[in-house]
C-alpha cells in the first residue's frame, strides 16, 4: 500500500465511521459551519477548560471529505491547548491550499496529513477546511449562531 492509498483509507474510514460523532457533556463552545458549494454541514461543540480543549465532538452531514476532516480534527485537537489547535489549523491550511502559511510538519499533523492530496481538487478544499473554520469560530466565540464563512 503506498502513501496515497493509505491516505485514501484514512479518509474513507473516518468518512464512514466518524470519531467523536456526538456532543460532549458538558460543552461551553459551539460553532456551526456550512459549505454551500457541496452542502456540507457541521455543528461542533467543545469543552474549554482554561485554554485546554478537554472534550470535543460534532454532528453533521455531507461528503466523506468534510466528515472525515471533522473526525480527524476532533481526534487531533482533543487535549490540546487553543494555541496548539490554531497552530495545527495553520499547518493543515497550508497543506491543503499551499497558501504559504506555516510549514506543514507531517509528524505533527499525523492523520491530518491524509488530506495532502485534496489541494489538487480546489472544489474539495472547502470540504476539508470546513471543520477547522468552524473550530476557529467556536474558539473565538461568543456568537455561536453566526455561520462560518469559508474563503
Ligand atoms: Zn464536501
């Protein structure tokens, strides 16, 4: 199995069986994301204790990439600080958009590296980043009801 197949396996697996597909109890932050290009929807809730994301989960519907991205994201950020989560977002964003942001570190990214190929399909980039924009909104968040805008 080459790297590309391995990456596809990760996305298919998480798309079919998303992890943390539930809302944490308790939770004190929420973000809602919608990608009109593809119809992907995500509601993300997390429990923030100080600056640590102690629990996180989501509910949503949409394409396999959007759900797999949300699933792998929840695994990646659980137990991390807000600063670490934002750093991961920066690296992930560079990985899928090649926007010249923070250099992606494949060891740090772990399973998130599976989305490296998404950059070849501009229409799918918003599917892959929806959960992360939703996370950003939830972390910023007073206004949990404002929809996420993907750029
Ligand atoms: Zn999608």
